[in-house]
C-alpha cells in the first residue's frame, strides 16, 4: 500500500542535511536554470518542510526551483510577483505542489496550481502530500485535488523494493518518481 510522507519525516530529511547544507540546497533551488526544472509550490507556513521535499525530489533526478529566495523576485508581492511566477511555472518542465493543511490558507498555492494546470496539463503536475500521518488525507480537502497524481512511497509493480512513485489513485497506476521527473 502506498503511503504519504509525513511532515515529521520531511523535517527529519532536512535535519539530516544540517543547516549549512539545507541553506545551500534552498539557495541552489532559487537560482538555477529553469529548463528541465521542477517548480515546487508550497505554503510559506510549510517552510520547514521545503528542504526535505527538495531532498527527495533531487535524489530522484529533479532540479528543483523554489521562488522565495529567487533574486529576481520583488521584495514585496505585487503584480510583478505574479507575472514572474507565471514565467517560472511556464519555463519549468514539471510542477509539484507540497500539499498540506497549510496550502488551503495560502493565497498563492491555489493560484500557482491553476496556472500550472492551464499551462502544463495534469500529466506534468503532481501533489506531494505532507500529512500528520502516512494515511492522513486532511491536506486533500479541496475537491479539485482529486484531479492530480500524488507522490508516495510504496510497492510498485515491476520493482522488488518499495520506491518513490507518482501514483494515479483513481486508476491505481503508478510511475517511478525518477521516470516521471525526467519525462519517462
């Protein structure tokens, strides 16, 4: 059975890296070339989970982009922020939403998801649920989130060991995360 990663596990992944490596990873994620990258959308209230999510994704071949320390972002949110985010979403090849209970309170997360949906379509979007327990679905309280595949850990047909995968829960089919991130 597939399991969602917990908030505590993501924090643990970040803690294992240490503060210097965590800062380096986050800085790299804000300043890299966007071609072939993965846009990681998240609530600012989940800041403590971002480095762990980046670690999982980059361990599977992703080049992750996060916006909060992008040197081109304006110091205060404005229409320039929105225009730049649209460009960043367009220029990345994949879109991953770090989905949590906090995502619901964000003004930007649903907007970014809508922009990604319109530009990329559902096959290039995945939710990365961060929940309180590995089976908790409190993060999925928006009906439209059911349209998107999820990044989970578990058994995948054709693999002997458990793997990170992108799963379509409606059809119970999955693709190994590395293959999804690189376009198969």
